[in-house]
C-alpha cells in the first residue's frame, strides 16, 4: 500500500466502516490485501469480509459496478461471495479521510479454505473445476447488461504505461511492453471474445469447499479479452509452483494444467482455437504487468529476498524473451475438443 494512503488508515476508520454494516471490528483479522484493506469481521456471530478501497485506487462508481456484477453472478448460482447492503441500503459506503475517501463494502465469507501448492488436491480434478468456474463467468458476461457498469478497459490501466514506474535501464522492457500493447489492441473485440473478466483468477483468490471452487476478489474486474482469464491461472500456477524449474519442465507441467483447465472450461463456455493459440501474448502481458506492479507498489530496497528474487527472474525473462511456458497450443486445444 502506498505510504500516503497508509497514513490515512486507522482502527477508528475501520470501526466506522464496520458499523455502517452493523458489523464489529473489535476482533478484526487483517487478511493482508495488496491494493485494498481487507479484514475479517463479525456480524451476529458470523464471519464476513470487510474491504476498504481508497479513492486513489478506484472511484465509488467503479466499486459499485464491481459489486453489482458480483451479485448478478451470485444470482445466477455461480460460487461468488454475496455483497451485503449497509444499514443505509447501500452496497458501498464512502468514509471521508481528509480530502479523500475510503469506500467500504461487506462480503459474505466464502466457505472452505485455500489449497496449498503441495496439497494432493492440487491436481487435475481441481484444475478442471478452475476451468469450469472461469467458463461460467464468461458465459454470464456475454449475457450481462453492462450499460450501467463503469469498469475500465484493460488499456486504461495505469500499468499499461510502464515508463511511469520503471527505471531508465529497463527501456528494453518498456519498449517490448509498448509493442505488445499495440499488438493486442489490434485483436478483434466483439462480444464473443471480449467483455467483463475477473482478471485475477489465481489460487489465492478462491477457496475450495466440498470439491467446489468459491471465487472472490473481483477488484481487478475490467473489460478485456476472455483469453486473459485463461492465461492468468496458467501463468500463476507456473510462477508459484514451478518458477525455478527449467523451461522444458515448466512447460510439461503447464501442459497438464492447461489440458485439464480447458476440459472444465469447455463444459461451461466456448472459445475458438485461434484464441488459445494467442495465449503466449497474454502470458507475456502478465509478465510485463507483474513487473510493473512490483515497481509501483513495493519498495524493492526493503523487499524480502523472495520478492527480489521474483523481480530478478521476471526481468531476466523479459530481457531474454523466454516465455513462462512453451506449449503446442493447437495440439492441446484439439486434444481437449476431440
């Protein structure tokens, strides 16, 4: 979190936010949000998740739009966390902090628990469920009226312009990012391939309960190509579990994941082979974005050894042009769709 925002946040502000939803923050548990303040609080003896978003990160309308989208998904029977109304009947409560605001909202806590990378359950059946819920989201997005929704398009994200955050010695990375953004802007963007996406469906953003995935954290919801929501799970599964392996082994394990993921996805939605073959573009886009996130949000001089090692590996791959995985995407697609 940026220091200017940290200065404004307090226990008093947290308690005020909780009270707007008749919740108690006295025993609040910090859930360590990255770009938001996220706490477990209690209401009538039951756990809920209270999130506070600073106005420098999102507008009130953007937050409201995200929450309307989530509740629409919930109404369709998709496993996402319901957003609760405040005592004033609002999904979002604005709380003043000097000349800025924090926007508070309250979610049902998702049932179940996270899955660890070394858990035996972290395997093909889970990967298929991962694909299923992603397909459910995309099918719902194609049927959703976005006329009253205000969420950014991918190219409006401030991290698109990496030169704002990267040092001069990274000019090769800045140029490569600019070229890739231009290529993606030239892709088709009709409603069957482009719409509202979650944009961050990694295993840190879902719990598993009785074999089913329950998805949360839609803060990054944006308009983008649906294929990006397929690239991101493959990307983070590889980054977190297999980053230190050589490319050949990363790719072997990535193939297992992608085959299972697409098998589940195909049960709920449709995507054409040409888009699966474009996955390398969107995997590379995530490399650039994550590298930018670290330079924007993290003081790398004070960062942990693990964080510095990750940033170093990202930079080396971006400079060398090495992909996070190298797969035969056409063969994988055809194997799933036989």
